[in-house]
C-alpha cells in the first residue's frame, strides 16, 4: 500500500481522470474525499469503490467558487483531521478559434481551470503548512506547454497552472510540502469524447505509440507523485503523452 491512511482530496472526481485517481488511491490505502460539481456522480463513485462508506467522503463543490472550496476543505478536515494530498483535477473545455471565442467562453475556462486550482491550492496549503507536510498535485496539459488549435482559453489556464506549480514548489518546499503537475496528452474521457473522431484519429497517428491514453495512465502518474517514491520530486511537470509531442 503506497498511500496507507493518507487523506487525499480529489476535485472533479465524478468522471474520467479524477474518478480513476480516486479508485487508484483507495486501492493503495488512502482515505479519499471525492469532490465534484455533480454530487450524484461522486456519490455514485464512492459507493462503487467503497461500499461501506468508511474510506470515502463525497462532497459537492464548484472549484471556481471560493465559498464552495472553503466548505470542502473544512468538511474534509473535520472528517479526518488532516489533508495529506490534494489532486487539483477539475477542468472543462470551451473551444473556439481566437477570433470566434466569446468572453464567456474565455472567462468560464479560466474560472474553473485556473482560479479553481488557485483556490484549492491555497486552501490546502494553509492546512498543510500547519501540519508541516503535504503534497499538492496539479493537472496541467500538454496544451499548456505547446498550445492547441481552438484552445486559447484552455492553453492560457494550463500554462498558468504550470506557473503556479513552480511558484508553489518554491514557496512551500522548505515547509515540507511538495508541489508537482502532470501534463496529460490525449486521454479517453468525457472531455475528449466531445472531439470529432477525425481529430482523435490524427492524434493517435501523431503518437509514437499509436494510441491515446487511458485515465489509469494519469492516475498512475498521480500515484507516483503522491507517494514517498517521489519524495525528492518538487516543481516537476510530468508529461504523460505517449511521446505525442516528440
Ligand atoms: P472529465 O471526464 O470531463 O472530468 C472532469 C470532472 O470535473 C467532471 O466530473 C466535471 O463535472 C468536473 N467539473 C467540471 N467543472 C467543475 C467545477 N467547476 N468544480 C468541480 N468539478 C467540476 O475530464 P477529464 O478528461 O477527466 O479531465 C480531468 C482533468 O484533466 C482536467 O483538468 C483536464 O483539463 C485535464 N486534462 C485532460 C486531458 C484529456 O485528454 N482528457 C488532457 C489533458 C488534461 P461535470 O461532468 O458535471 O462537468
């Protein structure tokens, strides 16, 4: 068990990468707070992976709202008294080319994917600083490093997440808190299901491994970074893309 009795908060845990990460962390002995804007989705996931309900807490939280985030971290701490790991995973897309993108599309993606990460990171850091230890994991994207057609808002948010990851690693490292990010490539989830098969096929071809990723591939990266095996890894952005960007 690589995370025995560690308390992990995972946002966006109702679907895709977040849900798989919750399942993986539970399998490795963690106590998991599954948070999502959709309470039904996390309640269902918690029930599936923890039938007795002893090792999970499912909570509704919109990460773009400061009050929701404060309530989430208060409830998590009340339940288990500590927070060892945060997986900042909730995210959305609202794609459009630069000249067609609306202000709402821009603002909504920034609110969830950037401000939401900031709110959760700040709330977790306050608790982890009191504890003198903790691990913060952010979900970036290869798009935040290389850009992507039709994703000005998303690329800006994910580049911002990388900037915050490195900043927090500098600020918090000396206090016993490690901060890292995972930058996934194309992973088969509800987010990518929305994309035309033509684009997915092109991405599959572009990948030297000739396949897209699975949520488990990213959950494994989070597991490594959350575990003691990554005890000297801080400020890293781990690309998990199958080599697609080579
Ligand atoms: P997903 O299956 O759509 O899961 C995202 C989850 O976040 C959903 O349960 C969603 O709820 C929830 N969510 C949306 N807005 C929220 C909010 N304001 N507050 C709390 N929860 C919210 O997507 P995914 O592919 O697993 O993505 C997970 C993360 O990986 C995201 O940060 C994404 O940007 C990143 N990522 C994904 C890929 C990929 O190829 N899939 C690649 C690079 C990075 P609803 O379903 O109700 O909206």
